C-alpha cells in the first residue's frame, strides 16, 4: 500500500513510520504545520507541531530514507480547532481540542489530501488498536498500554476514516519499549520529552488565552440558592466540576469546599455548590458517531463510558435514537460538563462517540 505517515516530530510518529516501512508499504512522511506565528509555538516539551518538531520530523524521515514534506494546515487548524475551542467556551461548554484536531485535521483534512494524492492509508503514532474481523467489520480498540491509550480522542473519526487508518503502536507494551526501539533504529528523537497540554496555548494558561481571545466580562458567582458569593472576569473561563480559581471571599456556611455546578454564559453567571450536586446518573449526547455497525440502535447496549481522556470508565446502558444517545449509569459520575466527549466502550472496543449536551 501507499501510506502517508504523519510525522509530528516526536518519538511515537517516528517509530510508527518506521514500522510502516518494515511492513513493506511505500511510505511518504508529512509534517503538519499548524501555526504561522512563531510566538504561538511551544518551547521544551509543551504541545506539539512546533518549528523544532518539523526539524526533528525531517531528520527522522531522512534516517528512514522516505520522502518528506511539510503541509501548511494552519488555516484549517485555526478555523476548525482554535476557533471552535473559543466559541465552545463562549457558549458555556467544555471542548476537547485534541478530539477536534483528530477529527478535522488528522483524519479529515489529512485523509482528504492523502486520497487526492493516491495514498491508500494514513499511519500515525496514536496508541490504539485496530482489529479486522473475518466478516469485514473493522473495530477500534484500546491500546495494550493503558497508560498511553488514545482511543478516547480517536473515537470521533467514524467508520470511513477508520477503514483507512493504521496505528502501528497499538500493540506496544509501554512507552519505554517505543523509546528503546527508536534508539535501536538510530532515531534521534528516542529521548525527546512527551508533548502535553494544548498546543496552541503556548504558556499553558488556558484561562489567560480565553481572556485574550474573548475579553474580560465581569459577572457574578452565585450559590445553589442564588445568593451572590463572589465575582469573576468571564463565565466562559469556568467548567463544571472546577474547584480551583474561584477566589471566593468567604467559605460555605458548613466550611465544605465549593465547586462549579453550572455555567450560564448568556447571563454571565457561574453557579457553585457542594460536591454532592456534581453527581449525575444519566448522560445525554448528540452528534453521535457510531463505529460498530454490528451493534443495532434499537437494542439497549451494556457498555462502559468515559467523559475524559484519562478518566475512569463507568458501566452503564446506552440507548441510541438517530444522532442522539443516552446512557443510564450504574454508579454516579461527577463533574460532567456540556461539550465533553462521551465515548462508549464494550470491553476494550470503542462503540461510538457523542458530544455531551
């Protein structure tokens, strides 16, 4: 097959590309440039897709002996990921930009361009497994290494994109094994630090980024009874379940910690209350993407659900109706916010993705 290998400049994508070459594929490396502003690029180990990363990706491609290109996807990234991130917070929702990036950039724009150039598949350094069944159904599963598993952010890709994806690292036992393989292959990124945080928030200050993008909008913080207990500089900067950064002038009457229980950006009001108000037993999602054609919509499905990339998976029963899905949880879940990704599993298999309403 002709395979386009996405080279981020890190150790994972370099080893994934090397394994695609070993598998006998005709591999071409491409680095996605996601920003035109040098000040927006990270330094050190924060984020991904920086200028230093493009140089590391080039060196990895040279070592592997494969062609290498840089594609300017900065306009797509800004419109589909950064602008979406800002508008979702403005609406009082809590988005996951890594999910949006995988959906719109790495497995939409990238695959579209790959198809136009005659490539059969795209290989990435994501930690996830693909299982091809004898009946032709392709399943997405968690990676062997639970600590590095990225199936949560990949669940939104849909069956058509899954059909043309390759994840060579899904069976790797640990990140240390990946680094050891990179060192054995002579790849200079073998000891490069992992990326983390939001790549387009260069200093890691999400609240500051939102304030610079949207502007300050002073408003009130109220308790569960509607009594004003504090002030804020913008309701958009808060998320359900948040405890830090409230800066309340006085504690609750019982001295217990208070958490954000509601964000109303239309009224510019943040509601706080005790931890007990954060627990829910029912989840409602919309814009459902279903990856399991063999699991019918008209049958209640026992499952595990996850609402954070590295959060706990909670058992429940899912029911689908059109592009909506609801889940009755076996045990309460706390700190659930609109806009989060709801990912539905059955064992290690990803069944689908929805956005919490």
